[in-house]
C-alpha cells in the first residue's frame, strides 16, 4: 500500500475507534480467503457472525483490519441492519463507462 493510502486506512473504522496500531498486516492468502467467503455468503451475515463462520480461524483484530480495507476500497458494503454485501463488480463498471451518455461530471 502507498504511504498516503496506508495512513488514511490506519485512521479509519475500528483502528481509529480503539486507538490501535497495526503491528503487522494480514497475509494475502488470508485477505483472499475473507474476500471469497464474503462473495459466497453475500448478505448472509453481520460482521461478528461473518468472522465466526470463516473457514479458517483468525484473531478478531486481524479480521477488522481486512474488513476496514475491503470497506474503504469499495469492495463490500454494510446495510442499515449490519449485513455485509459484496458490491465489487468491475465488469459492470466497464460496461457503464463504455456508454457515451454516462460520463463523469467535472
């Protein structure tokens, strides 16, 4: 992660609320495991239940670091009730960007 992006990430969500410092970042395979689990079970679990049902056990603080990253990067969203949903869909974004009547306003 770039220094600016990492700095912004450290002060978001769980880490900011509890004044925690990230001692080490999760391994890539752990992040991918959480991503795949959320994709497969999109909308089924709230945050804590999602952590409890992961195929591989991990510390809650590690899960929160991954969760904050996925939330900040726009890959997941949380509804009003608290259910976690996978929203990342680059193919759909490319289709919309290819349409000339849809454009970014400056």
